[in-house]
């Protein structure tokens, strides 16, 4: 199967995502420049971390108008799996492909550390190989990951089971102590109503090899390999 | 025609930067400053004949790009005289 890794000017985790897909998972992977209008027949699209277009104006605000985003939207509308990691999640929010917005971290600091996430839903292409309630140790690196949405939107997300990952303590409790940035309801990751578009602030692609401190991100990336290989969440061609 | 656009976080949205600035002011002795909201300010030069048309364009670009309606609100002011000074 083939991963498309979108490259915006200012993306800086594109090579990490490519490395994880190609060299760790042994899958095909291809970079797609933000001005391209085709995803090259990919089975899964990754919007990587970084600072697309310098994060000028707001994180993801300019990237949403990059030409490639029309192809990403078409791919997602057809049911194809799309993963937005960190800045990629912020782009999905600005593009309206996921609800809500990001505020500056409550601490006003750029938080760069390993955190704990609890897998809340296992019926998305990026969590089907996870156990419900599984706690993953994965790094975050962001200044604006403080998730916000209107109360009725958060209520709908919870009711529809669209909160896919929640920040927790090491023992899996979603308390203020386990929340690194002030996100509402400890939200670390979401999916859309179709469940094929997932965004999360932590970096699973940076947690795929023991040499760099954690392999817990593999559960997320191996999920999509399983989902695509088994024919779940394939885009309607 | 010059349009000024002020973008601020909605009152219901916590503004950690504004709060930090307010705390700094209190440390400096400006106890009278009760609240600070930090925002963004844009000046748009718009080549149209009427203030109404400039207002319409400024509002449209604010809706589509300058402000994120999930967390921000904006105010547009049109300076009709700006063109006379050029």
C-alpha cells in the first residue's frame, strides 16, 4: 500500500512520516508537494507536522488554501483515510474537515515532551489495531494544541464518539494533571463523522523505533496498514 | 479606500496571552487595568469607489481568512478619507 506525505513550505516532520511509512513499516511512500493537484493513487494521506506557510496568520490558515487540499478533500469525501499530525491536525481544523480550533497552550509554552494518550475509539482506520483504552506514550511538540470548540460542538463530538485520543496520566486517567496544554475534555485527537479523517497533536511517527524512545506510535500507523490491507476505509474510486 | 480590521478572540474564549499581559501590568503597578484581550490588526488598501463596497470586501476576507469564526470575532472600520491623502 502507498502513503502520500503532503509537503507544505514549512513542513518539518514530512521526512519523519516518510521514514516511518517506508523504512519502519516497509510500505510505499511518496512526497506530494502542496501545489500538486493529484495524490498519485495513494491509499492513505498524511498531513505532517511543522509550520506550514510559517504558520502566518494562524496555524494552518494559509495551508488550507494550498492546491493539494482540494485533492485531499476529494479523497476524504470518497472515504479515504487521512491522518493529520500536529500541524496537519491544525490544517484539517482550519479547512473545516474536522470541527473546532486550536488556541495557544494554557502554559503559553511550546510543550515538547512525551505524554500519555488513551485510545478512546478503535473503529477508525488509525486505531483498529489498538485495544480500547490502550495507553500510548508518544511525544508532543507544539505551541498551539489547546483544543477549543463551542460547548454544543464538544457535546456532539462526545455523543458521536469522535474523540479518538485523550491526554491522560501514565495510568490512563484523563485528569488536569494529564493534560499538557489545556485542551477541552483532554482532547488530543478527533475523527470526522465518517471516521476516516483523524487528526491528533502527538507525533506517532516519532515513536516508531526504540532507539528514539518509544514504539507506541506503531499502533496508530500499523492500524492504517491493517485497515487498507483488509479493505476497510478504502476510498471509493 | 482603507479598511481597518480588528480580530479578537470571542469573549467566551480564554485568552492566555491577554491574561499574561494583564498579570504583567499588575506586577508593574497598573492595578486599574482589569482585563486585557490580545488581538490582531490589519490594514487593507481596497481599490473600489464606495465605502459600502470596501466594507463588503473587508467583511468577506475577514470571514474567509483573517478571522477563524470558531474562536474569533472581528470589527471592520472604513477610512473613506484615506484616498484623499494619497
